[in-house]
């Protein structure tokens, strides 16, 4: 992975990491969830927070990246 926290990267940067295999959507999602856990007590800004659902979606995305298939939303 990278020395920069994944939650700080742009979508373009994340895509490059996914393509290279240096990170996965699951890695990025876990990093975002960790950042939310660190900041939410202070910010109190989440609504309809669903980390389990986010991880499930990230796992599906990671499988598509591994198989080289497109998201059904992008087809």
C-alpha cells in the first residue's frame, strides 16, 4: 500500500492503486471506517452509517477488480 492514508486520496489515485494491486476497495473502505471512528465522536456528522454494508460493497468491488469485470452500475 501507500504511506499516505487511503482516505486522503482522490478517486483517480485510488483507481491507480487498485489497478496496480497495491490497494483494494476493501483497504480503502477500512481506512475510511477507521477515520470515521476517529473523528465521529467530535464531529457527530454521520447519518445512516452502515460500515458492514460498505465493507460488503467493497468486497464485491474488489472481486470485480480481481476478475477484470465492470460494475453493473457502470455497464
